[in-house]
C-alpha cells in the first residue's frame, strides 16, 4: 500500500508533463491558422466574396477569404502577426492539456480499474466520451483567463489596443473586475463538453477500429503474437479524424465564445463593426443567425478545421510518444 501513492503521483507527473509538451507543440505549429480563424469569427461582416457581391457591400469587409486574410495580415503586421497572442496561448494550452490528460487518465483508471493505458482502450465508447467531456471541463476552468487574453490579443489587429498581455490583464481587472477574466466561460463550457467528449471519444473509437483492422490485415500472414500497438502514422490519422469531427460539430459555439470574449474591444474601424453586448449564449446564437445567417455561425470554419485536424493529430501523437518516453525513464 505504501508504494501505491508514489505510483499515482508519478503517473500524474507523466500525464501532466506529456500533456503540456504536446499542447505547446500543437499550439505553436498551428498559431497562424488560429489567428486567421479568430479574425474571421469576430468580424460581423461577411467573410466570403460571394456574400459581398450579392449584398452589394464590396468594400465593407476587412477579411473575405483565407488567402486574402493571410496576405493582409502579413502586409500590415508582418510574420509576427501570425503568432500574435501566442504567449498567452501557450500559457493557456500548457496547463489546459496538462490538466486535461491528467484528469482523463484518472477518470479512465477509475472506470477501468487499472492505471495501464493499454487497458483504457477497451472502455466502452460511452465512458470514453464522458471521461473526455469531464476532463475538458476541468481543463477549461483552470486555464480560461489565458484563453481570454489570447483571443483579445489575436483579434485586435493594428493599431494595437493592448501592446502587451500585462496591459490587457490590468485593463480587464480595472474595468470589469476578476469576473471579466471569465467572459464567455458559459458558452465555452457548453462547447467543451461535446467538443472534448467527441475528440477523445472518437479518438479512442478510431484507435479501436484501427487495431481491429491491423488484426484482420495480419490474420492471414505467418506473423504471430500481433500486438495492439499502432504506428505513429496511424495515431496521426486517428487524431486528425477526431479533431475534424469535433470541430465541425462544435464550431458555432466557438464563434459565440469569441464574440463574448472581445465584446466592447475598441478596434480600428477598418476591422468592421464592434461586437455587440449579447445577453447570453442563446441570445448570441439567435442574433448572429438573424443578422449573418448560417454562414455567420460558421465563420472561420475553413481555417478552424484546417487547424483542428493537424492540431488534434499533433497533440495526440506528441502526448503518446512523450508519455511512453517518460514512462520508460521513470518506471
């Protein structure tokens, strides 16, 4: 019994370190797509050329497509513009993924009655989804202020409203109080339950399907003692599919979250109308749909999906490899 507690602490350390490392790599690699996605999401005007032509409002939208947005951001803000807000993003994502993977492993250990990762894959899909959703909620609450600061810094454009993360933090505390650091938390939690549940649940499901496919593929060969380990490419594809599925379902809630996070931000008029002060999440969904249609709820879906797929893949692969490496060293 005396050896059990050090084992639990060691496992938590492995999960937290691997999760933080995986999150940092994924976030840094996909930051340019994240910046473009946020600029689309917080723009009230249409974000694609066809809607502008139909509405005869040719010059009123700042960003009208992925390529145009990329060129504009690079011309006006240079290469660093694509990593704007990346420091608070890293400060957000590292504790987020650390908490998420630690809580996830604890929940799966409790459900499976074993701390071994190879036993967790045999959990029912229902338990995989529930574990992922609960882990996502815990991680969101623990890291949310950094997510808020990241969104504000990434969306402000030029000239900057806040030159540094510290100036944004001080102004939010001064004008809105501590609660201001949690603006948009409600739609975020509503989003993260299905998103994290789908991401982790579908990832486990795709892994099970791939293991079954591997066994079927090698069943007629001379190979014996086929294990259930997956190649790095197979893990990458599973993560890619899981990230895509989750993002496509949950994107409208992400748009609402971003609108809540930057409401009242005094950006330069060239970036369009200022985001309204929505009463609540349902009011935001209704008013965005009325004013902007379905396209409004899916603003930024192209860069978001392009980002979510590799981000999920990189996160899962980096976590699996870092976790295995740390486990081989510490155990």
